[in-house]
C-alpha cells in the first residue's frame, strides 16, 4: 500500500515542490492531509485534486471562500486542526513546510506520535531544539531534514561513524547582495532582496538568504541535527549553489553532495530515506555545464545578522528563539516598507540585547520568549523604521 503523507504548508514554496515530487510517485505515496495557513482558495483546489481525508486552514480568521468541499474531505480550521493533521492516523510521513516559529508545535506533535518527520521548518529546531530532540526520543520516530544543506550532510554521513567527523562545512550562495556596495545594501528594496541569483523560494526565506539570517538558522539547526559543537560547523560562500554542503573526516577526507539547485531532490530523499527512488524529475548533473566552482569567506560587515545568529546559538537557551522571532518581525517590516534592509540586523540585535536567555524547559518557555521578542522587535521597527 502507498505510504500516507500529511503535507503541512501545501501552498508555500516547499509545499508546491513537495506536491510535484508526490505527483511523480503516486504509486509510492498518497496524500492523507493538507494544510495551508491563509490560502483557502488554493487549499480547496488541492482538496479536489488529491482528495485528502483532512484539509486544514490553520488561520481560523480566514474564510475559505465559496468553494465546495469534496464530500470525502473533512475541512477544518485552526491550530488544533493543524496538529490533528500532523498526527493523522493514516499519515506515515509528515512534511512540515510551515513557515516560521508556527511550525514548532506541529513538529513536536509529529515526533511524539512516532512518525517520520520530513522537516523543512528549520525554526522548529532553532527555537525548540532541546524539546524537539526530547520528542524524538520519546516517540521513537524519525527526523529527516529537507533543507538542501542538511540533506546533503545526511547523505555525506550515511554509513559513517559520527566520531569520525572533524567538521561540517555549510555553503551559502551569498544571495543578491554578495558583491553589492554597503550603500546599495543599506538602500535595498524588497524587489532587489527577492531577486535571488540561484534559488526560487518564498519571500520570507529569500529575504533571510539576502541577509544570511537563513544560514545562521541552518548553523543552529546543524548543531541539533548532527550534534557537533559550533566550533566544528563552518560556513563558506559558494555563489554557484552546486555543492550543498561538505563533511570533513578526521583523516582529512572531504565528502560533498552536489547538484543543480532544486528542492525537489532533498524532498524526495526525505520521503524515501534510507532508500532512493528513481526518476527524481530533476535536471541531471553535468559538471561541464556547472562550470567553475568558487568559494569565499563570509563577509561579516556585509552580513551582520549572520554573526548575531551564531552568537545566539552559542548562548543557547531561549536566545535562538528570540533571534528567530525578532527576524520574522523585522522581515515583515522590511517587506511592508516600514524598515530599511540595513535595519534588519539592528532590530534583531535590539531584541537580543534586551533578552536574558533562560533554559528551554517547556513549550511555554519558548512561546513566552517568542512573544517578548516580537514585542521588542516591533518597538525596534518603529524606532529604526523608514
């Protein structure tokens, strides 16, 4: 029988890529639940197309519209319904493609239920890493990352002993401002920030890539996923986005995973792991077409938010949750025209400076830190705003 899949965040960038993968492998997988945050119209379209047992609009303040729900589909709304989709009894695999800290509760519910979690919501580990690892141990499920970098690391580590790893090297594209002047960056518009040179992603994650916040989140995520100390996790800028990450072993050997930029391949690997399915539908790799591969150090003057994120990770406790929440508020301010691009790091730093980190001992602790950070960041947006 085909493996049941719940897709949380079906209308976003990762959700669309996941649907493309699932469409190519209908014999292996069947969709049992779909969720969207606010796009009720699209959710109904997908409900008609895939006939899941459950369709959920997570934001219960949004009307699904006048569409007719298929008789075989139960349509629900709200946070509790989202969690029900995460623990649906027919779901063997849950893809968490929810954007932002809102995905944490679904991550915890999935793992506690003992399911395989294909995780694209990096904020879950950033904000609640200790709780996520506890839920993983309690439920005895599986956690397989979807991020291209962490999928690459997982593939490089297959069959290897973790004590044989010396360091992990994450690659970053450098985004659209890698070679821009500081004046250009300071005056950057949302349209410029959203013009990513190698990846096609949603607005929030594209801005995070432009500021390198996304890479800081991935460093913190790497710490929880693979258990290495921060001193053994490095980042280099690799503009071509061909090598997705590298692992160095104690004997000096380097193993890298590469391919043309696409999220569909890591999604397929997360669904099929530890096996591999044929026909990824992705562009075959051609080293000649890939051309020269170059690497550069991270320019901390150009990307100050990156260092803030690494420092928050080293601080630990609730500091990473504050970093993430403040960034979400700052990005919303930037995209809404209320904050200049140069204000992103300033807003994050203001929230982190005002916060006294405490250990992550419960979901309530994280949610309170998240709430406080959003208030502090909102105030900072008003102060640093346009």
